[in-house]
C-alpha cells in the first residue's frame, strides 16, 4: 500500500517538474515494482 501511494505521489510530483513528465505507464510500473 505504501509503495502504491509513493508511486502515485512521485508521479504527481513529476507533473509539476518542467523537465519531467506525467505518465500513466510509470504509475503502473511504480505500483508493481
């Protein structure tokens, strides 16, 4: 559960960083791994 939340929060953070981008595939990868 913690890793899922961390993955989602990391993706949200990336969304606000200009040099990085938000990607649903990354969320999926973060959840599994």
